[in-house]
């Protein structure tokens, strides 16, 4: 069928709705109705219905005070469908398996969804510890996990502040940070040194290290970690093997976005 004949099946409404979603990025995390109309080259009445529909479906949120729109975590569902069927987990698998083999620990990739880390790829060991056997799609609290803390630490300051306002600092062990000033101080230190550690903060007997994965613009997009029983590691191993191995994997995985 010639292309000109196929074009009559295109849905202009769907095209414009997707174009609006694509307008939001690291430099334009919020947009007004006027800005969206300007980008589309139309009057403000044209995008209003599309915005209302996207808001009704849960893909956009409008601040009642500023009237500006922003994406919601539900947009990630579109990405999950892609990730679960195609590229990132498969592309990352050799690196996760190498990381697992280098450290003897389970290796994972996670992204931030609200105040939780969602696991999107893994290379597990045969260890029976529950945390090491998280499944793809599992959600763990960001404030008590190494990947979650890395993902929070490398957010832009305004986004991090907004996210911290939403977090309920539930205690999971006596090592969990339950005071906001302590967590904020820890996140500042994580950003300074470039990685995060969770030493029995979520589960007794579990140690993990995570590094950030950045996109082509240097914006954090995911995190990679290893998780191991504390009985299987020591300080020398952490400094000489684990931290360098996780750092190497993070750098390699960041390359996929370049």
C-alpha cells in the first residue's frame, strides 16, 4: 500500500497528544498552556482538550497554583512496556552478569517511581536471602536502599526537595534513616562521593552499593547496584573489588544513552 494511502489512517489527535508528552524534558520539566500552544504553533484553545485528556488519564498533572503542567510517574508505564519486551534489560544483562560474577553478589538496575525504586533488570545469585531475590517489577523504599538513595541524591535540587516532602521515613531496621535532616545530609554526601551504600538499612544482614546511570545530557536515569549478605563481604573487598566493579558497570551502562 503506497504511503499516501496509509496516511489517511493516521490519528492527528493521538499524534498531537504524544507530541505534547515529548515536550517535557530535563530543561522543561513544567510547561504552561501558552508555552505548549506556542511550541505547537497554534492558539491556546487547540491543546486544551489534549491536555485535559492527558490529565484525566493520569499522564499529566497541573499545579493548581501555577497552572503549569508536568509529567506524572504513570508515563513510565509506557517505558516499562518497552523495557519489559525489548532493549535495556537485554542490553544490560551481560554487564549485570559480569558484575555478579566479579563480586559474587546479585546485581540489579532500578529506576525511581515516586518514592520507590522499581527493579527493571537483574542478575541473581543462588543466595536465598529475600532481598537478593527481588523480581523485575519489585518496588522497594527509596530512602532505605542504595539505588533509591543514589536516585534521590542526583536529582536536581528542586525535584529532590519536592520528593523528600512526599517520603514517609518508615523504619525497617535500627539503621534506617528516619530523620529528614539525617537523610538529607546523607544524600548530599552521596552526591559528593558519587555512590550510595545501604548497610542493613532495609534488611538486617544485607549490604548493597549503588552508582548512578546517566543519560546523554548528564541527567540521572537509573541506578545499578549489587546486594550481598554482610557475612560474605569485608572492608577490603568493598574498597578493592565491589566499588570499582559497580562503578565500571555504571559507566558502561551510561554509554547506552550516548
